[in-house]
C-alpha cells in the first residue's frame, strides 16, 4: 500500500477525524469486551442470588449493582456486548447478501427486471421498519435468531437501492464498455469490473447499519420479541427491569448507556468512513 494509494489516503483522512477516532475507540472497546467477556466479567451473567437482589452499585463487590433476580449487572452488560455485536453483524450480513445482488441485477439489467425488483423494494420501504420487523418476528416466532432475520430483511431495500444507483453510474464508463467489447460475460463484468468500484458507499452504509440493527434488535427485545431470558441482551434487560426504575434506576441507566455508546460508535465511524472514502474530500 503506497503512500498515495486510495487506501492510504483514506486511512490518513480517517486518522485526522476526531469523531471517527472516537467511533473507532468505542467500537474497539466493545469488540474487546465481547472477546474477553469470560475474563472481564466478575460473575456469571446468569447466576441468581435472590438474597441480594436490587443491590445498589458498589455493594459487596457488585460495581454496578444487581438486578431484580440478584444477577450482577456489570457481568450482564459485558456479556451483552457479545449479543449486540452478533446481532449487528448477522443482520447486516443478511441485508448485504440479499440486497447487493438484487440491486446489482436491477441496475445492470434495467428494463422490466429493474422495475420488478425496485417495486418490491419500494413495497418493503412502504412499511415502517419496526412494524415490518414486528410482523416478521410474529410470523417466524419470538426468539433472538428470528429477530436478527427480521432486522436483516428490513435493511435489504437500503442496500439494494444504493447498489443499483452505484451500478447505473458505473456501467457505462469506458473500462466497462471495453470489457464488453472483448467478450466478458455479464456476470464477470458485474463481479470483477463494476461491484468493486461500488464498494465505498456500501462500506459506509454497512457501518451505519450496524448501529441501526443493534437499536432495532434492542427495541424488539424490549417488546418481548427478541432474546429470551437469561440471555443478557440489553433490550431484554431494559424490558425486564424498567418497572423497578423508581427504586433501582441503575438497572435502566446501565443498559441504556451501553446501547447509546455502541450505536454512537458505529455512527461516528460510519460518518468518518464516508468522509475518508469520498475522493472529493481533501486531506487536512
């Protein structure tokens, strides 16, 4: 990677963006927390201790207190980072795997194929995202896996539309026409010549969608349509303990701040990547 290559320039832009560095730091912190959860958590996330339920932070070695069943809140928050990261990655992967091929086919083929695919995407976009996700989970069943599938399906139209727009802007460029002239197949033209040059907006959208997926999955779990106890999912933790807010506000503040920090980290990183990958943005 040379000093003037696009990747090197993008990395330098990213390194000079304070907000992007904050996003990288937050995302890296949650990733390390998820990887090292067995060593960082002081207790098992599912260990019950009814004799010490609703303990205030700092008492008897429970740095963030205990919940309504006596489980250590800090341990559950640490293990919850694993669940939230898995939700984000799995859901965005579904959106990418389905949305990118559909958008590429629509943009490259055009005509009636484009119309059929885009009208299907418009139909999905016509529903409020959380309502569509609730409907999908209700049909498939209430568990975390189905919640991830639902969040992934909701994100498909966004990736399809971004890919379609990028393919349309690239497919008539000179190097693509040259590939057609020498007899390259449409599949090779799409996969080798067009899609790699559409990667930048997809990378940015995927990063931003990670935060959106975490938030949507937490919302579903809060409504009882996602993770089931004793899974330490932050939305489920909020849904199980919000009724104790008056006597134990730390039960709500902890998971709420964790969701806020993770979503903020992905959003700041996505904004930084958008500026770094934009060739029109000058280096500072």
